[in-house]
C-alpha cells in the first residue's frame, strides 16, 4: 500500500502519540515507521478485501431492490 509522504508522516506521528498516551513511552520515527509498515503489510489486505466484499453485498442488495421495483408481471 502506497502512502503519500504527508499521510505517512501523519500516521507515524499518530503512532508516536499513541505510545506516549497509552504506554508512557516515547518511540522514535524509525520505530513508529517500522510498526506502521508492519501493520499495513498485515492489516491492509484483509481490511481492503472485507471492504470490497461489503461494497459488493451492498450494491447487490440495491440491485435486487431495483429489480423488484421495476419488475412488472406479464
């Protein structure tokens, strides 16, 4: 997954803020960046695939509704 430099910097900053808030531990940019890379590698594919499945199911249900609304018996 590709991130813009600005988005990546925001996420690294967010990870660093999370660590200081939750664990009272400071982490550097390198450690936060490595964690971000790992999370993207592990979480991005299944989250993306689930989003595609959810979108497909939603669109399919809407198409079924439209078909029922437009159908006129012979």
